[in-house]
């Protein structure tokens, strides 16, 4: 049964405190049974409010401090709380339709679903720990102490401790149940083997909170390696696609994120499970979203897409360590929409606008291409929702959106850059809910090409009852033509600047006075002209300039607020004025 664990303090060698040992019905591992009565679960914020109310004349600073959620206390209290949540004690067999569990991938579905429930618990506990360690003056999970203890940075990836813990846990489940299946992931599977200290932290976390009581640094390092077991060369006939936190940027910025697991068989997705710990459980049949329910989305080929409620007990926004499955899974149909929110601005337009989910942090030219497609589809003021992970496809599947697409470069660029790890799980869930999946050239998505979707330009999923596939393909074709024209105009401007630079380089020696200056100017002139004569290099610089998010020389220095320079703050006196 999906029962509540009794997490212990996250300290080396410290167990679950004063708690008796019980046993989980599902996994057989030991869990903690509470000694103290349920009244101990009174929220920290509630007690703080009582203290504040009992002390008249409290200062504003003290009031602010008392009103803050005490995450450390919540973690400590978890030692004493290991109750099942009333009405949320179901097993996977009780909530998932029987025909799905009896299908060809029934065992895979059961293992993936049970693992994902535990993953939600791990991620919520991990987030709680990072919240406690972060710099309290920042928004999101950032800060020197947090980065030092819980984050590891490599050349290509950034790994947080919760992500490493999820990777170790899920890989252990796959190794125990499907040892011959390779796994494709963007994670660094060798990280824990190289970093003993980080491996020790992950093992202590999994042990202290009773997720994997027997975990050791050597064990988690060995399990983690399996996430890079995907072979080079020809893609295998069967393998798993796994992402522990999608995306790490959203997770650290305190935005929506998810964990995805997808089974690829014979070049096609056949099973997908996505866990969203911070996404409220919702469905078109409900009158409102569940206040304490998180969402799991899953799909089986030929059996549709489904959503499941997982109760993650919180008080004043702080996870209390209690969780469990509640109610039966509900089927998703892309044509059934959630229409209960009001948006005054869009309501005033008088016309219905498309709701489109797409990635965030887009370059201006990419967003303009995206906006151009929407306008060609007849939506002058399309309502864009920005998110940098697979949740956008789940929004579409459950009725929050009309279209979900991924455009990673300008439409003038026909190269293929999409990664299967970022799209397989979510796109398959949308497709099984009834959405039509395609690239912007109208071709079906070719999942058999390996890590990169090399045969497809972009990707979109659409509700065919709202926006037909061919309408998007036609609009994308027209938008691409415009994008190519604008790109050539930008390149022409760049060439004009190159001519100006050529003239500057040619005149440099005339401005030099000493022999040393003349010699240096000759070197600069020669190298500058060589670069300008290389058309391929200039086009590369043009593209890099467009892709770059900051100026080539970096951002200008930030003024020191404490420096005695410039005008006096809040003063009309400007020392630079005459």
C-alpha cells in the first residue's frame, strides 16, 4: 500500500528516531509506526500564529519571522508521523484499470507507477531540504550553502541531490525487475562514482528517510551507472527513456517540474509515466483542482492516457512527509477541456483565442516565429503558457491547452535538435489522449533514430477537434518563408557591419605612431581581414550572435551601491551637471 513513511533527520547514521518498525505491504521494507498521537501533526505555522497572537506588541520583523514556515521542524516532526492518509491508502492494483495491468506491458506499468509514487515523495522531501539550505534572500533554490552541499556541476549537466537520489532509486527498480533493459538518460551516471562525498549524501538521504534503508554510497553509485547503459550505435529494440527532474532549471527556480519514464519498444513508445509533484491534480470532470493532490499521468499504447491523484500532505505549503494514492485513475480525452478560470483581458476580446503551451526563455526571433504561426491560425492574441519541460503535453492531454509545441530554433533553420529524453514521455501521453502528433513539415515523429529526433523539424501535439494538423503545417510553412526573409535581412546587416570593420582594420596602421604600435596593428589587421574573408566563419559568428543571450563582452559591470560614486541617492544634486 502507498503508506506514509517516517523520514528521519538527514544526518549521517541517524535513523528514524523514536519509532517502532513496521513493514510495508507492497515492498516489504520496514517503515515506522508512530508512537505519539496524531495531534502531533499540528502545523508549525499554526503554533507560530498562536505564539504571535499571545505576545502583544510584537515587532514587524518578529512577526515576519514567526509567520515563515519552519521546514526544519517539519522534517524533524516527520520522525513521529507515519500514518496512512485517510482515504489515500490505495495500491497501484486498486487504482489502475485491470485491462492495463493485464496488457503486454502490465508488469512494466506496475513497476513504473509504484516507482513514480515513491519519486514524488523523494522529490518533495528533497525540495524541503534544499529550501532549508537555500539563501533566504533568493527566489528559488539557490545560495552558496545549497550549491556547495546539494549541487554538483559538470561540463554538460548540473545535478542536484534530489535528482541523484531519484536516479539511484529508479535505476535500482529497473535493474531488479528488467535487468536486460538499457536506459537512455541525459544524467551523468558516473557522478556518484567520482564524488564519494556526494554519493554519501545521497545514501544518507535515502536511508534516513526510509526510502531505501539499506542504501550505501557504493550501492547508489552502482545503481546510478545504469542510467547511461544505452549503447552507442544502432538503437536497441527495447529501452527506457528516463529524466529524474525535467527540467533542472524549472526545479531550481521554484516552477513546475516533473519526472518522466518511458518505455520504447521496436522504435515506438508503448508506455509512459510522468510524475508532477507540484502540479495540482485536476480533470475536466472535477469542479475544482484537488487542494493537496499531486498528479501522475500515464499512458499505455492502445489503452489511452490516464491521470492519478497522489495526496502529498502539506500544511502552509510545507510537505509533512505523508502521501498515498487516492481514488481511481481517470481517463484523459484531449477534446474535453477544463474551462473554469476567468481571464478578464481575454474575456474582453470577444473572440476565443488559442491556448498554446511552449518552452520558455526563447530568443526573440523564435518567439516571433511562434507568434506568427498562431496568427496564421486565426488567433490574433493567442494565450501562450511558457514551461520548459514535458508538462506542457500533460496540460494538453487533460484539457488545459489546445496546442503544445516545441520550437528550439528559428523556422529558417531546418536542422533537427530535439532530444528524445525531453519529448518521448509527454508527447506519448498527449497522443494517447487523442492528440495528433507531428513535426512542422507534417511528418510523423520518428522515435527510432536514437537520442536525437534527427528526421523531424520541431514537434507539436494538437487537439484535432480544435486545430487540425494540416492547418498548423500550412501555417508553419508560411511562417517559415517569412522567417527566412527576416533571417537574410539580419545577415545582410551583419555583412554591412563586416564591411565597416574591414575599413577599420585597413586603416589601423595609419593611426599607429610608434614601431611597437605599428607592429601590433599589423597583426590585428592581418587576423581581422582573415576572419572577414572567411564567409563560413562570419555566418557562424552571425548565428552565435543571435543565439547569445548576453553581449559578446559580457554584461556591463553593476554599480556598487556602497561606492561613493555618482549622484547621492535620493538627492537632486548631480555632481556631473554644470
